[in-house]
């Protein structure tokens, strides 16, 4: 028998690297089945609901399992997503990317017509599901190279009442095969070239398929190369990028999309982590 307050202080004493404040909050919400922090505050001095699950989660976390995998789910803005070790844990930078994309897409198209959006390398489905819920009249497609990853993304789409069409395949290839024309491409592809730069905890636990690329710009180039074949008259492209990729990506834009407008954007820590490209038709149609 223990109250939420007692568990909170017990968790505070655990190694802070493994259980920080946001992890404590996630654990207490999970074991009580609460949807919000305010619910936890309201029931702080009451018995915690599922102590067996609490013990199970703590032993996994203390063994080095990231909190989101130990819980089996993770928040992504207002979504709650199932995460298994097959999928990357959705990151706060990616929340910034989708909020930025939502703003630009709505500015460009708000309510005008059906907008076709593709999330390439969808992982948990975080980007695709969020945009499907937030962009009025959106038809959202999502692809990944891994069938195991897609199984998780599909579960997440159902769990979050989202209608997404999923394709298994390499980058834009499914869209070329299906002859799908898109208004928006968004992607957070693998972009880490040197595995020694990856945090041990990430390297040991998260899927390398989601992380590694050689060169770092490999997957961006694969998308740039095929943009003309999948675009309508205008296409908007949004990418999460690694730090220090601005130079290499600028060269690739000039090579494959020479007339496109593009902007690099910084994240809340001042690091250049996002790329927005607007490409207008100039040869075809
Ligand atoms: C960095 S993760 C991003 C996951 C998710 N979109 C997110 O932002 O949380 C990259 C994803 O790309 C997928 N991937 C890797 N190589 C791919 C390829 N050649 N074609 C399509 N997807 C690929 C991985 O399986 C992984 O799910």
C-alpha cells in the first residue's frame, strides 16, 4: 500500500539520470490510469492504483530501459502513442517540426481543398497522425521500410482515431509505384553518420534503422531526387535535420530543386534542426 505522494518521493530518490521529473510524472499517470497532470495532483494523497505495474516499470527502468519503452507508450503533443523497441521514441524536436508544418500548411491551403500529405519514415506514426488530426481536409499517407515499425504505426492510428494509408517501402518508391501526387512531404529520416556520436542509452536501446545514414544526407537526397515525379503544381517539404547539415543539404537542393525556395530553422535551443522547402512546378504541366 502506498500513496501517489509516497511513490513520488521514492522515485525522486532513484538515480536522476534514469528517472527525471518528467519520467516520474509519466509513471504516476500510467499506474493510476490518469490522463492529465491535474488528475494526479487531485489524487496525490490517495492510494496508487497499480503497484505491481509500478514495480515492473521501475525494474525495467533501473535495468537501463528508456522510460517510454518501459511504459510501452509515450506522449507526442496531445497524442499518446504506443512505442516498442522497433520504433524510435518520438522526440520534442519532432513536436516542433509538426507544429511548424501545421502552421505553414494551414497558411497555404486552409480549407481550400483536399491536401495530400506523406510522412516518409513514419516510425510510431507520430507525424502522420498529428497532421491528419490537425489539417482540415487532409489525406495522409505514411511509409516505412520496416513491416514491424508499420505494425506499431497502424495500431497508433487506430488508437488515435486517425485514418492513414500506410505503405511499406523505400522512401518515395511506394508513391512512385502507386502514382500518387502529393501536396506535402514531411520526414524525419535517419541522419546520423557517425555512430560514436550517439548517446549510449539511445544506441543500446533504440532501432539503428531509425538512426543511421551514410552519408548523413543519404535519405534527403533520395527524396529530393524524386520530388518532381510525385508533386502536383506546388509541393511543400518539411524535414527534421541533424546539426551541421545545412551546407550539405543546400548543395543537394541546388542540384535537384534549383528553383525552390528554402529556409533552415532553429529549434528552441538555437540549433539548426529543420528545413522547409517550397517547390513550384517549372518544367512539367
Ligand atoms: C528517425 S526515425 C523517425 C520516426 C518518426 N517519423 C519520428 O519522427 O518519430 C526514421 C524512420 O525511418 C525509417 N526508415 C529507415 N530507412 C528507411 C527507408 N529506406 N525508407 C523508408 N523508411 C526508412 C525507420 O524505420 C524509422 O522508422
